[in-house]
């Protein structure tokens, strides 16, 4: 098969897997957080942003408001997000082929059939657009590192900073992640570029920090980190220490500090949470890492829900937390053989991706790709681990392109007994 024909087939499959979720009712693409985004989009249409809203960053509500102001319906928005995810696939292929010397078609196919990317490409959540901006910024960053022209490097770093800043406005949880691109520039001895990137990020974030200070007296970009600290992190530790159900402890803490937009409650809750975590840091670290495993499974249930099928029983994550993974899988499948078969298939694909990514990291350790491999692994690890007790498969979506690139790196350095297997690019060349 010709290379261009295989690329067309790749994007046809990717788009089909994403658009297949849209024909059903719009409600199937909604999640609990979607109502907040729609509410804030409506408030933007009315000339304000919520009632002292400091919890949710304004990026995704602004995207919804802009689309709605142009008379674009909800299903059309989902289609736009599907196209945006295809752009994410294209950028992933570009990074693989141009900047890492890998098989771009292999990376593209891995992204095209990735169920987590496909599922959250069309849901009314920020994951899809955020991942696009993240990979766009990473592409610009790699372009800058390879540019021999210092002036062009500065312009590319500037554009990468704007893309990273836009991603921050979509998901405030990315704030700590921005240390990684800065570290990559410093590791490549690009101190001026790192300073420029830091300046762009600081200037871009400052207006929203000043806005939060003005409307609510909160001196931060978003309260999501503070709220998660006491409603999830400290609550999980307290539940373990007291032998109580997590949901019970969380409800108790939430009733004590119910307002995510009240700086005083946020400060008090954060102080209490830090006090508790400091009493048992190792126990908390173990809880955090174990809880983060919930980001690892494929988003099979979300994909089926988007298509209009009930994947299984509700409350699966709570069952996993209290009774373990086997009990959670039985509860999730609800005795449906078809659901179990799809879950097994997508799980095997996901496990294969993780193993290939791990092999890619190990295999590049003594090669010229070591620094790039470390950056990719750190980026994937950040999004898989940062959520802790608040973890959900959707929070692992931004990690997928980085894992895919690592897996392609692993394929390039595959063992000898696999050397006779041909990548998609070799097959297309023979065609």
C-alpha cells in the first residue's frame, strides 16, 4: 500500500472511531463535570464568569461559549473535538518521524485506535482540547531545540509558551507539569530559551491570578489543587488511618468545607490536610501511588457510554477502592459477556502499550535519544501519577501520546527475535 494511501486509511479509521460515538443522544457525551462547563459558558455569554468562580479554569467554558455564540450545536462541537483529536494524532506522528527518527505511521496507528483518546475526544470535557494543545506545544519545543537559527528558536519557544499557557487555561493541574519543558531546555543548555518560556508562562498566567484576587481574594490560578488536597488526598489518608469508608470521610470533609470558591474555607481545609499528611508522609505516598493506578485502565466504559451502551454497573471505582480490582471488574461487566470481551481486548492493547513504552525508555538509556525518552517518560508519568486519590481514567488521557512515542521508540530498539516483524512504514514502502 502506498504511504499516502495508508495515511488516509489511518485518519479514516481514527475519525470513524470518534464520530461513531456522536449519533446517539447528546446526554451520552455528558459527564458530571460537563454541567459546570456549560453553566460557566452560559455565564460568559451573560458577561461574567460564574459567581466568584476560582475552581475551574476558563479555557474550556470559553471554547464552548465561542462555539455556541457562532450557533454551533453540541453535536457539531463534538465533531470539532474529534477533528482536533485527529490533529493531535498528526502532531504525534510529526514528533515521532521528524524529531525522534521513529516510524510515524506506527505512532499514528497506535494513537488512532487508542480507546482513551477516542472516548474523551468527543465528551464535553477539557481532556481532548487540552491534549491537543499539550502536544502542539511539545512539537514547537522540539522544533526549537533543533533549530540552528537562534532567532527562529526564540520565536518557536515563544509560540510553545503560548500553547502551554493555553493548555494551563484549560486544565490548571498542568501548572506543575510546566517544570518539565523548562527542565528540558536547561538540560539542552538553552538557558535563554528557558528564561523566555518561563517569562511567557508567567505573563500569560498573571491576568487570571489578578482576576481571582480581585473577585474572590484568592491569590492563585485555580483552587483545584487546594480542594483536591483535603477532599481527596487527606480524606484517603484519614479513611485508611481510621478504618472508615473513603466516601464517608470525604462527605464529612465536604460538609465542613463545602465551597470550592471560598478562599477562607480553602485555606483552612488545605492547612488541615497538610497537617494530617505530615503525620504520615510514607503512608500517604503509598496511598497516592496506589490510587493513581486508576488512571491506567483504558476508557472502554466511557467509549461504550458515548455510543449509547451501558457498559456495566455504576460505582466501579468505589468497588475497586474497597474490594480490589477483581471485584471491580465483575461489578463493572455486570455479567455481560460482550462487555467483558471488549474490556479484555482493550486492556490487552493498553498493557501492550505500557510494556512497549517501558521497553522504549530502557532501550534509549545509552543512546542519543535518552534525554527525549526521559522527557516523554516524565511527561506520561506526571499525568498518570499527579491525580492520586482523585484518579480516573480520563486524567490519563494526556499521557497517551507520550506513551505512544515511547512505544514507537521501543519498536525501533526491539529485540532481535522481533526484527523480522515489519512496521507499517516498511509495509507501505513495499506496496
